[in-house]
C-alpha cells in the first residue's frame, strides 16, 4: 500500500512537470522567421498574456513568468522580437539590437503585433489579452500602448520609459502599469516625468509603482541587482493587475 501511494505521488509530480513546459511556435514577419514559446495550455480558450523578454531574448526570467502565468490560468506567449539568426549572445550585441528597435519603433510595434496574433492563434481570448515586458520588453509594453493595440492593459517592468521627443503624445486607451526601480540609472527623472505627461496627455488609466532600494534588473534572480522582497511584491502587483483586467 505504501509503495502504491509513493508511486501515485511520483506520477503526480511527473504529470505536473510534464504539463509545465513551453512549446516552440514558429511564425513570420514578412520573410523573417520568428520562434516564440507558448505554455502547454494553448488551445483552451483562456485569457492570454504576451511576454516581451529583455534584450537577450527568451531568458529564464521570461520563461519562469510564462510558467507561473499558466498556473494562474493564462495562456502565455513569449514573443521573438529579433527573429531567427539574430539572438544576441553578448551584452554589446543585445544593446545594439535593442537600440535599433527602440529607434525604429514601427518595426518594434509590428513585431509585437504579429506576436499578439500568434497568442490569439494559440487559443487566447481576443478580448482578454494583456502585455507584460521586462527591460527592453518593458519598453515594448509601452509601445503596445502607444500603438493603440487592442489589449486590456500593459505592464512595463523595469523598462525604458522614454521615446523620441519628436513623437507626439497620442491617446492611450489601454490601462498601464509601470513597475519602476527607484535606483534605475538607465532612467532619468526627466524620462519619468515625460512619461507621466505622456500618460496624462493621453488620458490613460495609469499607475507607476516605485520600488525602494532597487537597481535596474531587480526582478531577475540571475542579476546582481536582484531584490527578492521587491521582486515578489512586483510580481504580486502584476498578478493583481492582470486579475482585474482579464478575470
């Protein structure tokens, strides 16, 4: 009997492990091949969350977020922004690529849009979709709002907040949550104030949460700037926001 119980427990653990996997989804933007990742609950007609990863692509932080979101009842899809053959392997390469997409924001917005279409194709309810992004992906989350994409809300997690001064402040229809590290040296006070003005000019439903004693990559356990307490708070704030929008 004891052996049977142990066997059942092991089987349960195995099944849970098996269910918590990410599947590669190949899609295209024009002639560029892209390889996204989707959670194993794809096809079940659930609310969906598009994850825009940091500047090196689908890293462990993005993958962990996707699996955690699956446990919360969301289909999660990690976008491939750069495309096959362009995944950076160094910080220098990542900085160059990320900067090119920030400057060419129309291309960045288009890559986000094709990823949103893939999320819907994987079963996410079209009227219950949100976007979250980390670092470079946090900038992308704001670009999704600026582009007027049909999503319920966006979450920018230690993202770049600025846009070119020549770009006008347009209406922002979606809800916006910005999770900002207080000691992020990559974001100036001017950037922050300009974003607040942009959100107010756009008559957005917005909130900015600032986390004390945190550097830029405070949510990433692999970063020397990781702050476990604040990272957990930020994730709970993200889940609360998504629940309000999508459940």
